[in-house]
C-alpha cells in the first residue's frame, strides 16, 4: 500500500509539471509551424507513455481523467482558444473494443456509445476488421484483435 501511495504522489507531481508545461507550450505555439512540428515530434513519446499508463491502470481509475486531459492539451497542437479535435469514430470504436478485449460487441452497442446509426457503426467495425484491428467472431459480433 505504501508503494501505491508513493506512485500516486509521483503521478500528482508529474501532472503538475505537465500542467505548467502546457502553459509554456501554449505561449510558444504562436511562433509558427516549425515550432509546432518540433513540439509534436517530442510529444509522441509522451502520448505513448500516456497510453501505456491508461492500459496499466485501467479506465476506471479517476486519477487518469486529469492526466488524460493534460495529455490531450499538450498533443492537440492548437492554441488555447480552440478545442482539441474529437477522436474519429474508428478510434472511439477501437477504444471501446480495447476496453474489454475478451468481450464481443455488436453494431448496436457501438452505435449507442458513439451516438451514430447502426449502419455507420457496422461500417466502422468492418473497417477495423479490414485494417487488422478487430476480428469478426460471428456475423454481427466483433472483438479487438488479440496481440
């Protein structure tokens, strides 16, 4: 339990450092496209670390919500007056499949979660199968591809 408390404290410290960094990045982004490209290049490992952290902790941990928001701000490459772009339907559907990789989903469940029609969800799931990110378990049932 002491190790968990120490890790929680370290995550809190990293989050504060990232929040300060976001402020600096916002100020620096006014300098043009070259600065944006450099920041985006250096932020990619940070995005991978955030994804690994979320995978380890799971989506139920409330501590990842603030961390995820900071990562989105850092990686959005936008100025403070614009909202970060929304993830694509495919990315949202894949995230849903990856949240419970052992479970199968049908298009109706995905449509409800994405807020789209069942045919659009079905098309999105079929594209994930074609792209090698998901498998069709049975007609109309999909699951994340095992790694």
